């Protein structure tokens, strides 16, 4: 039988701090891991690395309390509900709460950090919290008074065992996908060394900007179904992701004078996430002003080859040099036109594309397995904590 508790019955909740950014003595040559929400996004279940560290001086001056190894932490401002566990003694910013399990008399409802990780991951904060200017936030009092149901100890162990196995398989499949991606990049470097001829991107591709005039779509122009209107957020893993896609009507699409994509085009980001790109594998659509369309002259360059050519270190150097240095990263279509790209023969490009296609078949099988595992994980979380 499950038993109900407030989180404050189970945990001491501890919020982090940010030492003054303008004091170099708090940051320069710091050795104490300091966790931000970005670290929680990039590390997965366990925090193994942090982008920043703070000094001993920062700790003593601010009184920031340590988070001990194994503790469950959760983001509770703006990006709410990201949960992870620490692996070493760490510190965090004020958007992260640490859940230290209280010392309690042993009972059948005693919990440990393995179970706490899944318990807190299952919390649904849709109907609680405060609405801030930039999104929903929680506070310590709300969290402390949040009620949860806890399984008996023996049942907790069974739940942990089942979920850990699924999580480990998800991690394995994700690593396999990453390794296949690295294999393709390595193959590119292997085939196309420094002796391969180069060409200006603008000489082998037509550049098409989005329509930035009076007909540019805005809030009221978007509909539930229609012609895709793609922005930088839709570019994922060299493809156009239709999750949260925006659509415009046929009439609105016809009013646009430019920025109309077709199958085989590459979309390239000029603002914000510079250089992000994806292949259009559907019939048509329109682009937001942050993107430019690259339409390949396929007698000279194949789109599937160009996707990887745009990721070489040489292009990265040119991209950084072309960034105009304003507060928001920004490229001009003219600067992208001037990129020097490797341009092997079409036959060599076809060989590389064939290798990519074979690798993609393996990736597809792994992706399907990963999706099934994610579905299983959601079902188990719903069963145990829903």
C-alpha cells in the first residue's frame, strides 16, 4: 500500500546561489563544480561535468551550501522539472533545488536517492506554480507542500530495477546513434582531404532569402493545417522536424514573393543558432527570415553531400569570421555565399552519399528501438507514479 507525504516530510530542500559575476576571485581558476540548468540538459541522469566552477573564496563569502554526491536535484524556475543526480560534491545556481533525504527512523516507507530520482521525475507541475514574465516558476514553499505517494521499500527496489534497465538501454541506443554519426563524419574526412578542390558556395548553390516584406506571416496567419512555415527551431539532426510545426494557408503562401522551398533544398540558419541546417525532404514550404534556402546545382554538388560539407572545421572557421559580432549572432547571405567548400567530383560525392544512406538504415533501426524504449519508460512511469 502506498503512503502519502509532503516533500518536506521526506527531504530538506536546498536552493543554490550565483556568486557575483563581476568578482573574478569567485570564478577564475575555480575548481568546485557549479551546476546550471544547461548542465542538466547536457549530462542526462548523472551530472558528470559542469561548464563552470567556482572558487573556495566564492563558497566562503556567499555561504553557498554543498550538494553531496548522489543527491537528486531539480530545476524549478523557467525550465521546470529537469531532474538529475550529482556524482561529486557540487554547488548550483538559484534555479536548482537539491533534495536531501531526511534522516528518519527506518520503516517500510524509507526512500533512497535511486527511488527519489524517479519519484521527482514523475512530478507534474502543470497546475501549480507562479506565472513569471518569461514562463512558469515554482518556489520552495510550493515544492515543500507538494504531496506524493511513496511505495513500500521492497516495491521501490523492484521499480528501480525495472526503470534502471530501461534507462540503461536508452543510453546505449543513444550512444550507438552518436557513434554512427561520428562514423559518417570520419568517413568524410577520410575521403576528402586537403587535396580536394574547393569552390565558393554561391557558385554551386542559389541563395533564396525569406520574404521579409508586408506579407511576412505573423500570429493570426498561422493555421492548424496548411503549408509548412519553417523556422530555425524546426531544424534538427540535419532534417526538418515537424514537431510544433507552423502552417500557413495556401492563399498566404501564394502571396509570398520569395522564401519558398522545394524538395532537395537545404535550409541554413543566419541568425541565432548560426550554421544550423537541414535537408528538405517534403514537397514545399516557406522559410522564416532567420533562414536562407540553399538550392544546389546538382550537376556540381549533391544536397546530401553538402549537409556534411557544411560541418567541416574549415566552414566553422569561416562562419565565426563572418559573424558580425552584434549582441545576437548574425550572418548575411552574402557571407555564406563566399564560403569555400570542398568540392570533389560528383562520382566521389555519390560514393559518400551511398555510404551515408547505408548508415542511415542502421540509424533508423536503432531509432525505432529507441522510440519503443521511450514509450516503455513513459508507460512504466505512469504505472508507478501516475
